[in-house]
């Protein structure tokens, strides 16, 4: 799907030859004498469109407009949130369009422009990887109309980069376990190294054993699929600048191990690698936007399976940090692979560490599918991630890390147990991880409720790529980092 930025006023949009024209109509739209402005005025006068966010009116071959189909979509106050709502509503009636012109009957803000582009991609995304007769997305070209291309370029480029990242994360999140094994996930990471500024190193069982990652190896030992540990690096700043390290949980399929899960909806445990998918997605976006920041991505990937070699409840293993862990529940495996990855992250002397994991059902109970859970030992980092989530429409909510929550992790047989009681399960999981980060600024994002949707809309969401990218761009100085190449006019997003 190609995105193109063009300088078009209302008359220019009316004259644009396309299958569909999606017009965002704010509460106080601009007025004009052109045909499109006339249709908007008539719709408002009749009450069919009043600017209310998400309210739409479809027109077929309206006089004076070149587009076959026109949809007027109320965009409320023009904020990013209401614009996203308007685009999603409008795209619902334009699923057959191949060439779309998107415009706003009022001024764009940068945030609204980014939200609109992301919403177009989200609404038109189609998964095809494992279908014998795939029907790919029909939408091939999107022209985004703005008043001044130069002023909108930075926000446009950020949005197109975000779309590339989110769709890469969705693609790998959606693949079934036999099409997204640890080796295949590692290959996806290697493919990112084709982009300038990105390198990739993949460690296998022998290298991981040499590092002493006993907790990670314990989870992997019940599977026929060999584990992989991925080290991605994006170098956009000075060589000596401390990187931000992103750590993704990459359980490519989670049966629960010996503490096996119920059969119902177990298929959705293919989504247990969405933390890893979000790291892949962020690096795909960084390749497009090229911000001035250094980022390291660590992915610990394996399956959690029950067999004769699988780790058992009560087993004690030694982590890379040297701490011993009593594994009371083999279905609390994510924290076991993450703890070794967090220890590994220390060698980069990072400015901050952020781990991302579909970690606990307790977080789903607490926050549902709206906000990801955020835990942090650093006030500045927590505030920055909260702000990034709000600006990216990918929100999170901070939860506590009181030391009292760690009491349940005490055991007579090791330094720490991998689970506490049922109460406060998301918090006790975070407290477990905190033991492995020392004094580094660290945050944990529990995305168990936000990484995918179930039911008829089942599929990966691509979250929290938007949150992470917004945070990294803010750290890099987003405006300067995403400055456009003057010659670039068209951008293509490929999954």
C-alpha cells in the first residue's frame, strides 16, 4: 500500500480521480464555493452530518466530484482520537476502494494526521500468510491531502513508518505456531538487517548455554524446536550514546508446559510472542524513520511444551544472574525467559530498559483490553511512557511495585519462586522481573490484554509499537529526527 502526500484544497480533492474520497468533517468545517464544500454544507444543513465523531454519510457519484464514492465522516473536535474514530467509521463503507483520497474539511494537526494514516492502514489490513487462496487488501494507494506538504512531511513520514512497524508486528503475531517457530522469528529479525543502520545477531542453544541462561533453557527444554536469542541493534546516534534496550517475550506457542492450560482458546497462545513481535515492529519502523537514537532489541524465543524432558513444578534452575529460581508453575514461563534477557541487557549499559510481554491474565482482569499495564522503578521513564501512550493512542496504566508484593515470592528451596499467590498476580510478576535489572531505569509493559483481540475480530493488534515508537522519537527529538528527505513524495508500506 502506497501513501502519498499532496497539496490539495477542497476543490482539488473534488477534482481528484479516485475510487473513494473520505472527507473528515469537524464540528466547525471550513467553507467554500467548490462542489465538495457545497455537499458538506447541505449535509450539515439537513443534519445528516453534524461533526459528531464517527457519524458518516455516504454519497454515490455526487455531482461536481470526480470520486465514485464519497464518505463524509464527522471528526468532532479534530483531535487525534476523534479523527481515528472518524476514519475507522468511514473506512467501514469503503472496503472495495483501490485508490483513496483522504482529506479534512479543516486544518490538520500533526497528531491527527498521524492518527488518520494509522487508522486507514488498520481498517484495511488483511492477513494472508497461511491462506491457500488469499485475498489481499484491495486498497493500493492513499493520497493524503494537506494544505502545505512541507509542514506536514515530518508527521506523514512518522505515520508511514509506524504503519510499516505495526503491520510487521501484526503479521508475525498472527502467524500460527508452526509458521512462527523460534527459528522463523529469528529469520524475521535477520530480514530487518537488510535496512541501513540495523544489525542482527542470533544465538542458538549452544551459545545460550555458554552464557548460563538457565531459566531460559529450562522453558525451552520440553520442545523439539530449538530456542533462539536475538540481538537487534539500531544505530542512529553517536556510537558512545547509551542505547534504549527493548526486551520482547517470544514464546512462539505456550501450552503451559506440565502446568498445562485448559483446551478452550489455547489456539490464542500463538499470540504469546507478541512482545517479541512488537520489538520487531519497532525496528521495522526505525528503519523507515531513521531517528537519531541508539536502540537494542533483545528477543528470547522458544516454545513452552510438555514432554519427558520438560521442566517440572518444583524444579530449581540457575538464571544468568546467578540467582536460583524454584519453578512452582511452568505456565509462568514468560518471566523465566525475560529474567535472563534482562540480565543480558546490562552489558549494553543502557539509558533505559523496557520489557514487553503478554505476561499475566491478572493484568487482563485488572485493565481489560484498553490499556497495557505499566510498571517501572523510575519516575521519569514511567512518565515518558505514559505520555507516549497517550499521544500514540496506545495507552497504558501504571500499577504499583511496592516491596510488600514480593513477599509471596519467597521460598525455602531457592532464592526466589517464579509465582506468588493469585492476588496481585500482575504485580508479583513484575516484582520477580525487577530482581534482574539492578539499579537501571527499567519499565515492564504487560500487554496480555492489548496485544490481540479474540472473537470475530481475532487477530494481533500491533500494540504497543505505537507507544514504544512515540517514546523513542521523543527521546531522539522527534521533529529533528524525522526530518523529511526533500525529494521523497511517495512512501510504500510492505508487509
